[in-house]
C-alpha cells in the first residue's frame, strides 16, 4: 500500500480538503495508581508530551465528580525532579511540572472502564445532575490549577444516552470555555458504539476526540488478530479483523468530526494469544495480566518480533506469551505519518506509564518515536 493511499482514500470518501494541520498533539494517559509502582509524574518525558490525561476521577449518582484515590491524587509524598520540587499528591505534582513545561496541558479524565462509567447514564439524563457534574468537575480543575476535563464514558448504549452524552458535553463547555480550557472525550473505535452518538454535535463542544483505536482483537474473538492495525487487510479473516485505525477515522470523518480534532490512540500494551500459529488461527488461551503484557515487558524473553508493513501492525511470537499483538516504534511512526498526511490532531497513548522510559530508552519508546514521527527532523 503506497504512503499516499490513506489520504487519497479519505479525500475521495469524505470530501474533506487536504490537511493544513501543522502542530500535532502527542498525549499520554497517566493512571493515578502508577504512583504505587514507583512511576511518579516526573518519570514522564515532557519534552515530547503535549497533554497528560490524568486517570481517573469518578462521578457519584447525584452528579458530583470526585477523586477516585485522594491519597494518590492529593496526599502521598511525590518526588520532584531537577528544579521541580517534591510535593503532596500527583495532581499537585503535575501542577508544579506545568510551571516548568509551560506548554503542557493537564486534563482530568472522568470515568474509565467498569465502575468508573456506571453512573454516567443516570447522571447525564437529568439537567440538574448534569449541571452538578459540570460545576464539581470545574471545581477540581480550579482546585488543582489544571487545564480541563476528559470524559471517558464507556459508552452511551442507545440513542437516548447518546443525546444525553452531548447534553453533558454542552453543560461542561459552558463552565470550561475554549481556548482557556480543554474539553476532550475518549470514544471507542467500533461503529456498534459510535452509532448512538451524533458525532458532529459532540465534536462541536470538544477540542479533542480521543479515538480508542485499539482492542480490535482479544479473548472475545474466535481467532487471533492484530489489536491496533493501522489498515484493514485486503482479505480480513473475520468481521472483527476488518476494523482498523483507518476505518475508524474514516467513519468519524464521514459523521462530521473535524479531522484536526481526532487524536488516534496507541496501546502501550500487547494482547496475548497462546497456542496459536498467528493471525487468523485458533488459540487456546492468554498469558500475562488478564491476557496483556505492558509494552515495557515486550517482546517476551525468547520471542522474535515482527512488523507487518502492509497493515501497520507488529507482534512477537515465542516465549511465555505465545503470539502477542502490539505496537513498536516502527508502527507508531507509520501512525504518526498517517496523522500528518490526513491532518489529524495527533496521537495519544494508553498509557504513558506502560511505555519504556522516553528519557533513557528513546530508541525503543513509543511516545518518543511518535513525537519524532509527528515532527520529523
């Protein structure tokens, strides 16, 4: 597939004009629990990071947004680095880091998978609880001196919830006016979820649409597949294997999302399939933590790493992980090139802490190589 193919396809399919985007975002999610694994905020390389999405705050059924772990967020001793002093709590640490890295934006992410998203449907349905959500979310932004709110509702389940989701964004935007504040939202890549949302209306309120373009494959599929392939194979072995970063971006653009607001997600972890010969083959199980390995632990000892340049995906095979699908510096640079060709907003990584150090292991770091791909020398 030629390097121009994705842009030509999108231009033909959607009718949008050639990209004019010159500045790109290279964003990471920082889960608050990583402070317990000796990964404080200062462990990130802020020379190559534009935004940090701090995960997660949660919401009560009455609409109140609150810190999910007050000890980690506001009380634990957090080390500094260089001329950035130590402080109490990760959110306070990020506020201090912002004073040194003056272009850095720190955004509080509300929700997440499982428990984190459960109250959203009830809260978004009622104007009073939507307003309480917006007020209390803004209160946390002011309290910690940060830059905005990210909504990670996984995900509106029907058209009514989709309408309520947009109404919640409207309430937040009223309290978080652009450009002073950032309002973003993480959304799935699958049309089965996105179809419930008027994406054009939602994007009117959003500065960034964080497209979760990963988890295309996992233990829920009958045969192995790449979990974050950039392009769809010419002959997909299943319906699940037909989804790709490109197909998800094309769908969003067709639904009216401005391409320069779409931030394409990169997984900093791999999904394992044991007892399999590779793509499109059966498997017997998974290895790692709930079937995953952090990128920093890949490739597995004794495994060999491969890149499929046709679809923009990588994997390793062998060792204790079996067949593991993940991204590498090479595939991330392919994705960065796609972002530039198509005028997208940039890349984000779930999570920045799953990557190897972008300070000491630049050659292997996804975040560092994504940045270099977005801003080639």
